[in-house]
């Protein structure tokens, strides 16, 4: 690809619709449980100069490592993008407290999202864990029927996700 054709591709991408960065900033704050710039939150908002192609699926947010000093934002669409967001570290005592996002017996929201749909329902945690951990939950069902226990990933305090893959 020549420099001219690469420039044209960049200009065309920049002139089309772009990902809503303000909405991603809000999701980051929800995920970390802290506002941008605060301890435990992203160090700064996403750079508004970024012109990311809109993601048709829900953008995945996860901790890059157990140190919880960087978030990974990834668009799961074919040819999607990936960003790394530095997080302001928590003091040691607060980091220990923040580690547990769901405790056994907690009410949780079980969510699943895919291309063009999003479903959520209440459930109860059968195990505890931190954001990113896989735990067992029992979905709430009407009546007295027992629901089948399922494995889900903790996405945020009180929110778990069911994998579509």
C-alpha cells in the first residue's frame, strides 16, 4: 500500500461514524467502580482524537493482569480494535477490599450480549470472586422450579456475564 492510499484509507475511516468514547468512559468507570482520575479509576478519559470504527457488539472490558493497573478494551467484531487504559492504583488496603466484587449469596445480574441482542436476568451467586473470575450462579426462575447452575464471569460488582462462545 502506498503512502497516498494509506492516507486515503485513514481519511475515509475518519470521515465515517466513530465509536462513542464518552459512553466507553462511563463503562470504564462502572467497571472499575471509580471515576476517571480517582484512585482505582482510569488515569484519564479516552483520547478524543481517537476515531475508532463503531463496534457492533458490546465492547469487552477486562483487567490486563492481576495487578489491576491496566484495562483492555476490545471490540470483538471481525477486524475490531484493542485499547489499553492505565488505571490509577489503589492504596494497598483499598486494593485488598476491592478485590472481592461478588460474595457467595449475593444477588447478581446475569447478562449475555451478542450481535444485535442483550439479555439480563437476576440470579444468586453460589461462589464469591473478583472481577474477571469465573464463578457459579443460579438464575432466578418464576415458581419453585430449581434452576440449573451456570458458570459466568464477574464483569463488575454485582454483574456477571455468560459467554456466547
